[in-house]
C-alpha cells in the first residue's frame, strides 16, 4: 500500500484528480469506479476544470458507482445518481449512457444483481475511487462480524446514518438500506485510490495504515490484501493518526 501525505485536503484532491486525468489520457476508454460523499466533491471540481481547460477528454470513459440508497428515486437530490450528475457528469464531456449508478427504486435484489454485472461488464475498473466511513466502511460495506464479496443490500449502521444525516433535512429522512458493491467487487479493481480528510476519520485510517491487521470491523483494512492501493491523506489527518511518512 502506498500512503501519500499531502500538505492539505486541497492538495489531496489535486493529487487524485491528476491520477485520474493521467489514466484517462493514457487509456481514453478506461473504466472508472466512482464514489459519492462529501470528500470527493472538490476533486470532481478539479476534473471539471481540467475537462473545460481541454486537458482531459471523458468522451470514451465508462463509470460505475459504488452504491445507491434504496427507496429514493434518482430525481431526489440525495440520490447518488443525482449527486453524480450534479457534481460531475453534467459538467464534463462524458456520455451519460456510459455511466452507471445502481437503481434505488424497485426490486432491491434485482438492482444488486444488475450492479454486480456492471462491475465486470467490459472488464473490471482500471481505477476505483473510495472515501471511507468514520467506522471504516468502504462503499456501504459496514463494520460488522460479516462482510459480503458481491453486490448486495446493506442495512446502514447508526454511525453511517448519523454521519449522512447532515445531507438530509432530518435524520429520519436518511434511507436505512442501500445497494452496494461488495468487498470482492472493490478488490477486483486494478488500482484502488482512497481519499480521506478530517478528524472523524482518524480511527478508520489508523486501522488502515498503521499495521497489517485485517478485520471485518474495519472493512477498509481488507485493502491491505490488494497489490495496488494508494491512500491519500493530508498532513493534519496523518498527524492525528500518528502516521510518519
Ligand atoms: P464522506 O463519506 O466523504 O461524506 O465523509 C465517506 C464515506 O462514507 O465513504
């Protein structure tokens, strides 16, 4: 695992945006695994700027997103389809037909099966972007005694519902289940890039970068089994974690 410690969160976003632009320039028809949440938003802004400046062309890129809430339609401003359109796809020259976000409405088991098929359609992701939950979750694979390898319906933990309630009017509005890629889907990607910032992520990142322990109670720790993982954190978070480059 490569751990990159940057001067600031903005520098972390620039680092990851550069990685993605370099990949797309090298392989214009690459497949990207994308993530939602607050953390990648400024990184997506940098991709938009690079695209508008003519530095990167997304016209042949395919994308698959990690997850989607169950029970809210894609027109809902907290659905992850809405998030991706609003924060990235509407502002770059990607063909939306080449972007996939799991369906939140309808038969959840069928929606999970469709996500599972999309993870491998045309080959696995060249790069999978990840955030991390305060409890170490990646996508919506929650810290628990058991993790799942494939796409499935996950019941969100109290910690995740609490963390995500900042995006909703009230906590009761946060969906309690989601469709998510499984751990095997994430580990199948050729390269995994995880970006984290903020004190709330201290314990999760400590469990990821400070030792070789793998535990289902910090799902991100399974990334230690992958050959090509880049964890990008700012100096402030590295100091809280006690990580020395
Ligand atoms: P955040 O979420 O970027 O909003 O902190 C990350 C996650 O839960 O994976």
